[in-house]
């Protein structure tokens, strides 16, 4: 009986191991639809902009595609791991910087 319990435990461990997320080639914790990482576009390096005015983006240059998303603005649902997204709140402040 003990052998059956051991085999069942090993089988369960194998099944659960299949549920662990695997890091994509771009690094980061979320692999994204195309396998790119959460920081493939460099969003983590720009987190210092969160809380600042969206007008600051007017003087900045980026080597990636950029999308500035204002409240109530329609945006496409396509995912582009190289694209920087800047979400702006109703007060005109950057509330989030992400890839996608």
C-alpha cells in the first residue's frame, strides 16, 4: 500500500509541475502571448515616470513604438512586446508604464 501512495504522489507532482509558468526568452515573469518578457520594451526602466505629468513624454524620444493611453480612449487589443504603453489618468499623470 505504501508503494501505491508513493507512486500516486509522484504522479501528482508530475501533473502539478506542468502547471508552473515558464519564463519566455525575453526574461521577466510574464511570458506574454508572443513569448517576450515583461520588460522586452524597457518599461521597467521607465517606472520613475509613474506619477509624473504626461506632458513630460512630449520631450522624450524612444527607440520603441509608443502608445499613450488617455482615459476613455479606444485602443487596439493587439499585443506588441516591443511597444511601450503609457497609461494616463484623468489628472494628466502617468499611472502605468508597461509593454504591450
